[in-house]
């Protein structure tokens, strides 16, 4: 089959790889009908996530049709149309039973490697390094889905792929980021990053009752999308002082909660600050450049919440611990527990409370995936989200 593979830093290509097979009686094989390039895939593309190997099949946002099931699969049948969550979860360990599916204790066959890097292992993830299981991803014609009774959700109506595909990751991730904020009527929420996850965090904050949401980014088209689609206020940090603007918007208090939807490759308007972290990152003296995280902490009101849903890979420098501790902030973070949110968010889509397809700007074939990565990384053609059709 054809699959988009990581070949090294800054290089991906669509090549022929072996077809997936049932390896466990709880597996299913899915013929992929739609898949997407995620912002966190760019961290792999740019070489900032360790334990990638040449030839790894990329992609953790995909859906399709079940074409084969293992003998112990009970909930799925050949022909079912499904969306597949990016974290792989067994459904039976302590963390899965608690609803914390991205922390599954049984789905990562490389748990020892993850423990060395992270301190404790976490769940396996499709197409996202050998530290996270080494599972082939879904930017391919077919994908093997372990624990098939636990992850995929059946789509039993005529909703098009584009309306439900993002249940696999970015819609639940944005929603969880907003949910972390414990939103009450009158709250002001600030969101760093107006990419796809940030767009869904903004929309979700309004769904959960926020009075005002502020989108912070430097790309005019993404800020316009946040304003037009969700009604957010916007700050372009390249021409506006973020702190002064947030204080003015909140009567000097700061936002009630701040969401970092950027992660480890953040940009900064100040050349010196950006150069410092970028140089350290390129020299591998730190793995992540946390401009957005630092700003979220420093700008959040006293006693507020910092919600971190942007991906971080390792170590950061100049973490403002003094501000965080002395002002009584709470941080909530994690890879999304997607399975927890599938049914409620599908119901919201069916009720027309949200149509996630609004973030799609580029529709390409699987064979065009290398171009899609380049366009997405470099923000060419006002790219926000790329969907691939195998």
C-alpha cells in the first residue's frame, strides 16, 4: 500500500510499504478514507521529537471503513464507518477505567523507552515516534487499529468525513483545553495560537459559557478565522503589546484562564528572545521553546488556570516558576483523552452546535502529502489545516 513516511528531518515521502495485518485478536484493519496533517506532526517533520526511525508511517488523525476484524472484536463489523482516536487505549487498566485514555498502561510496547525519557510511560499513539509505541500511522491507504472495541467510534449517519474526521484529535483536544479552564459565566479566556487546535479551543470556550475569548497569533488569516467563525477578540502579537491589551480587556486583572495551544515550536515577536531559545533548541541544549507558555503564565490573573494542550517534548528553559507559585496558578495539561469526548462531541456536531470542517483550507491527495507538509509548516497559501484523501 501507499503511505506517507518520515525519511529524516524535513523529509517525508509517499512510498510503498507492507499492508497492515491483524496481529492480535482485538485488532481491526481500516481502509482510510480521510486523514489529516496535524500541527504536532510538524514537530516530527522538523526533527524535534526523539526516537523517530526512517520509514515510519506518519499520521494520527484518520477515519475510514473497517475491512477486517480480529476474532475477539465485538463492537465493530466489516463495513462499519469509524473515526479512530489518536491515543491507543486498552480500556481495562486503571487509567482507562478513570477515563484517562492517553495514559493507558498497556498500549505502549516501548514503555521502558518512554519511562527513560518522560519518567513514566504513557499510551501508544499512531505514527508518533517509537517512544510512543512505534505504531504505523494513518496517512496511508490502510491502518491497523489495536484494541478496536475501545477506540473507534461508529458514524452511523450521513455526516461527511470532513465534519467528523477531527473527532480523532484536534476537536477533542481543543475542547479539553477549554474544559480544563473551569469556565463560569463572565469568564475571559485567552488562547495563544489560532491554528486548528486553537480554533477549536476558542469555539469550545464559548460553548462552555465564556463571555469573551481572545485569540493571540501573528497570522492575519488565522485571527480573521477566529473572529469570523467564533466571534473571538484578536491580538496580533507582532504589532500589539499582548500584556497591555489583555489588561485593558480585563480591567487590569488578566484573563481568568489562559490556554497554550502552541507548544514546543512557539514564535516570539522580540528577535533577541526568539533567537535565544531557537539557538538553544537547534543546539539541543533545550528541546522546546516555550514563549507561549511563559506568556500564558505571566498574563493569567492571580489564582487563575493555565491550560496547556500544545505538545511539549522534553525540557524548557527560563520557566517562570516564581510567577506561577507566588500567584497561586493552577496548570492542567495532557495529551487528550479522546475516547472520553467522542460521543458528546459527535452529538454536538449532529445538533449543529459546531461544524469542525471550518478549519480546512487545503484538500490534497495522499500522494501530495510532502507538499502538504511544506505548505503547512511554512504557512503558505494561508494554510490552516490540510486534509488528505488516500
